[in-house]
């Protein structure tokens, strides 16, 4: 075999490999997903267990949220950067306003908004804005690191995971708020796994 034909075969092999990698699906089939970030968990994986302090409009909950204690339910984890910022407020207001339609008023579908804010800050925000769901105070970013959402600067990336009753991630996306299509897609994904 000549050096030229070997080089040509290597070039063809590399081109095929590059095409396969580029065509490979990432965490979500979402039209609203950004490029799949490194470390983001994939649909089909078992969701890592965690425990986080939670807060509602009534204050810090008596018991922290532990994912494994909610097996049999659909759990939606909505990581977001910072309470009371414009994008996060728009996202959480949509969850609030569509709580019945998207999350069946919390019956068998549990929404947890997770940020690095303190439970006191999250309680005040939930009370001021009338949120019906709980927030996780991931101040040390431990949960964010498990789910690939922790980023430099102490904040979380805006990742969204739907975890089915079997404990597996059924949907994962790098979520962009303010798009009705994104919420419609989330609704469809929740309905696929919620019982």
C-alpha cells in the first residue's frame, strides 16, 4: 500500500468519525436547547440522589428534599442562576402561572427550583411572588455539581431535568426561558412520564 493511499484512507476515516460525532444526539432533542454542555447528564441515566434544604412561601421546610424519597413521582429539577433576576423571574413566573397545567398542581409531579440563593432569600421571593412550589437552597453547589449545573461565579447554569417515577432522567435540556415553545415542549415531556 502506498503512502498516498494510506493517507487518503486515514483522511476518509477521520472524516467519517467527525461526522458521527457531530451527528450524535445530545442531552435533549429540544429545538430550544443550547449545545450540550460538558458534564450535563443525559436522558436515560439514573438521576444521582441528593438532599437539599428547601424553602417555600411559608418558610424553610421541616425536612429537606431527598430525591430517592420521591421515587414513584415525576420530579422536575429547574436549576437557575439567581432569584429575582429578570430571566429567572420570567421562568419561575411561567411555572407559577402554569402550575396546574404543567405540574398538575404538584400531584405526582414535584417541581423544585434550585439555585445557590439562601433559603431565607428563596422564602422571601416565594412569598413576594406567590410561588406554589419549593425551592432548593444549593448554597454550596453540591447538587449543581452532581447535575453538571454548577458554574464559575457561584451560580448555576439554567438546566432542566425531568426525572421519571423509575428514577431515570427522561428529559434534559439547557433551558431558555421566555419561549412558549420551550414550555410546550416541557409539558409534552412531562406528560410522557407522569403517571
